[in-house]
């Protein structure tokens, strides 16, 4: 089976991190976003992945070679030279997708407990042309809602409904039959607004309910939220003695650990945590990280090679690769520090975004961008 | 003869443009900043240039190959692995600089009418160890002032003098004898604060007065100022029938042209300007630029591939490569638009910095950064 990733765009919404790496390669829970998706697809037999992109950084080419070696998956790059929306890229990649099996389509920012095996079975059982993964949301009026029958057959889609018509929305993952490619023109096309409604009219498309966490992690704030949902998920799986594969490392415990804290696979040995710290809940720590004495970290991601001084407080923030955080710093409320950022001792920062290779030398309490 | 360029750093001060290209390769008056300097050095016989950097993007390697081909100049990269200040890099590159001739040292952001031949003659005449290019400024109290005798021999340096001691400051270009390398340790060292004051005590260093424009174009606001000074300079040279080499193109004239306007070397043919425009003064236009009817442009740089609609007003701003500016837009007061930025019709923006691949869809009147 094959899969196509809608991975076009420059990842601008995930700046400042995408100034350092292409978005698919940014670590989510200590593993590249795209690898979470690729490994889940590998588990259901996918061996060919088409990346629909509009440019190809050399890091992606290198990554494709590694994936070939380690997972025996072929990654094919399909380049759009003009914007093709969400539908056009499928038509562009037609030669790679045609065949007698359905194929997966993934939006590149989606994280969940990918139910690919069950979704495939559901798709085959219905003998439909398409299956859309649908997730439940609390406030459907902000999204495109899927109106469907009890068996999942989709009747129609309603954009931002004013009155309640349902609480399931498009989760950004599809299974499509190759025949769907015949109805997609090779130009800017929207799957969600043109192709799927057409299939719904012909009663040829179903939705599969996703039970469990779901997040689009394409913006830093949602990245943090998604990390928390993911950590809560693996933590509960472990508690209920259910099988769960944690690709990005292991959860650690201890007097200084509160709730779920993920570190690289070597466990405690892999990260230097000082004395009298309180780490967690919902903290992700990358490789070669050093945390000084008396630090308090919660709801945050600390990327590879970060060094943190003593008695610092970090909450609801992302600290980028190789950054140096001083002592007695306070970093909170959606600070997003890019690669190689320095925060001087005693600085108190709030809602601050810092681009790579910059320094913070003073308190900044209002939402600010340091370019 | 040889030259060393202090080109370390990530060019962060010239963002958003340095998100797209390394700073030395950003076009100033239609030619890479570094090429202005290299061509002036070539004219006095320099055939070896050492670039002191802390990282080496592939574009710089490619550029070095082109320079070798077209100018027969060898560019060597001297990579510092730890910060070495302004002096350490010279020691690091010692093997390339030693010999029986003095060598030039340039700060990579400096633009002026490089007086290399006269400066070299002056250096040899004085038989000194070093010669510093000195430029006159209006407000010396903000800089490091050079206190010197009438013949140029430097007595001392005074940082940000409260009372008037002189109005000549270090212009960031030096000629040094190889023996100076013996006084520089291989660690973080400041030429300006450690090495030069030592030479001044020993009465071995002189300053050469630069008469004419000078600018450090390492920040976008100064880049615009420097472009204006440069255009005024070449314009006056032409008026006074003096010889002047304009590497970046030609000045054009016409009913729709006011003051100095620089376009690529094909002249009018090189740029599409609509009817009823008023372009200038102090406008630099790159390759393949299209300007619609009735536009007003002043004190701005329009980079390669930009398309501008009709009746738009652009002033004191820099529009990055491939950007699309709509019609009836007003772009003023230090707007710095990176590569591939779109400004929708009718938008009025003030002091707006936009990172590459983003769009502006509304009025933004306060100083803002769009990441």
C-alpha cells in the first residue's frame, strides 16, 4: 500500500523552529513529526510514501535515504511548481498512486494514535470510494463539521455551523481509492471543499470515528498542547498495561518527577538533572540536555543539547536546540525559543518568540518577537 | 596581496533578508555586498581573500567558485569553532596572511568608495605597523573616536567621549603588517580594544582619512541609508564627469524618473515600469521587476523578481526577492519585506517586517514583525 503526505508549504506557522529544520523533521516527543506517521503506516504494510512538496531541502533528501535504509520504505518526492491546494497534489502524483489498492493521504501536522488497521478494514467493509478519519471537538462551530449517518456514511459537510449539526470534524487523514484520482483535475483543488462533497452526494464516502487524542501540531502553541495529549496517552496506556510503542524514549519516575516526563531511551542516564528539581508534568527532554539544581519545568519541550542553569522556571514553552538558559530565569506562557538562543541569568520572559542565534538580556513581559 | 574579511556571525541583524541568503550575498545596489568589496580589492592587486566565518553555507562555497572563475581570486574559508572576536580570526588565519606584504582587513558590512590604492601608499610611506581607515561622523559621542596627530599618527582611542576629542571614527577597514599577528593571541581578542591601543602606545599605527560616504549596512534601516549615500555618490561622480564603475547596473533618466534610480545593466529594457509612475529619488531596482501604472517609489530597494500592481506607494522600505505587491498599497517608514511576501491590494503598512513566504492582508500601522 501507499501513502501520500500533503507536506507542501514552508512550515512558516511553526517558526522559529522551521528556520532551523524543515517542519517534518522537527522532533515531536523526541522523534521527527513525520516519523511518527511513517512508523504507524509501516506497521500496516505501507512501503511507498509520496511526499507532495513545493520545495525540497537537502535535509529531506538525506532523511529519505535513512528511512529507506532503516525501514525499507521508499520515499518519493512529488514537486508542485504552482500551488495545487490539497487535491491537485494527488493528481500530480497519480503515477505513483494508481493501482488496485486504496492509498492513505495524510496532512503532515497531524498527531494521534493512528488507527490505520481498523480504518482500512472499515474502508474495505463499506466498499466506499473514500474514508475520512473524523475526530470529536468541543467547539464544532469553528470547523468543517461532518454530517453523517450512524453507520458512518457521510451526507454532507457544513463549514462553521451556527447551530449544532454534529461534533465530528475532518481529522486530516484519508483512505482513498485510486478511482478518486479520475475526478481530481490537475489544478488548484480542495479535497475538503470540492472532491469530498461530490463523493458525499454520490454516497460514496464514509467517516471513521477516532476515539482518543488528536492534534494538528503545526503551530507552537498547539505543539505544546499536542505533546501533553500524547504524553497523557502513553502514560495511560502504560497504567492500563496496554501495549504502546514509545519511539522517542522512555518515561522516567522519581521524587523529582511529577506526572509524565519523557527522556531519550537511555533513561535517567541520558539527561543530567540537578538536585532539588521538580520536573513535570508533561515535559519532554531531548538528547544531551543539562538541567541545573533546583529547576522547575512543566508543560514544556526541551530540545537536544539545551543547557539550563539553576533555579530556573520553565512552563508552557519550547526551548530550541542548543539553547543556553541561565539561572533564576523564568520562562512562561508560550515562549518559543529557536535554535541557539541565550537567556541571561535572572530574565523573566512571557509570550516571547526568539529567532535562532539571538540573546535575551532583559525582562520581556509582553508578547514579543525577537527577530 | 591578501585580504581577510571578518564575516563571522549569522547575519541576524539583517533579517528577514538573511533568512534567504547569507549576508555577504545580499544585493546592495544590485550587487552582492561582498562583491563591492572584492572588486575594489581586485583593482589594487589582491588575489587571495580569507573569509573568517563561523559556519559555511553552501551558497558561499558556490560563490567562491564563481569568483575564482570570473576574477581569478582565491577565496579561502577560515572556520572558527569558538568565538574569537575581531582579533582572534586573524591569528587563526595566520598561515594564509604571513609573508612580506601587509594585508587588508575588512568588516563585512562596510560600504564606501574604497580608497585602497591611496591607503596602501600612505601605509607604506609611514612605514607603520597598521593603518586604520577613519571616517567623519556628526555625533562622535556614540562611537570610538580616534585621537591623532595632524600627520595621522594615532595617539589613543576614546570610547564614547563625553567632551569633544575628535570626529573621526574607525571605519572598519585596516591595513596591517604580518608582524601584527605576533601580538594577537589565539583566543577571543578585540582588535579595536586590545591590539590597536597597544600599537598606538608604541606609535606604530596611523589613520587614513576617508573623504566621502561611508555606511555599515548590516541593519535594514542602515542598508537604505547606505543605498541612498551610494546612489548620491555615483550620481555626483557622473555629473562631474569623473570616472566611476557602477557594477550593479545603470542610472536611468526620464520624465517618470526623479533623482538617482539604479536598474540592471540593460537599462530601461531591464525593468517594466508602467505609465504615469514617478520613480525616485534613491531607488534601486533589481532584475525582472514589474511595476504597474501610476506607482510612486522613493528611497527604496526593490529586489529581483518583484511584481508591483498599480498606483502603489513605496517609500523608505526594502521589498525582498519575488514579492508580490498589490495595487493601491502604501508601504512606508521602514517596511522590510523578505523573500516571496505578498501584500494584498489596498493595504497600508508602516514599519512592518515580514519574514519570507508570508502574506499581508490588512493595514498594519504600528511597528510589527510578521514571523
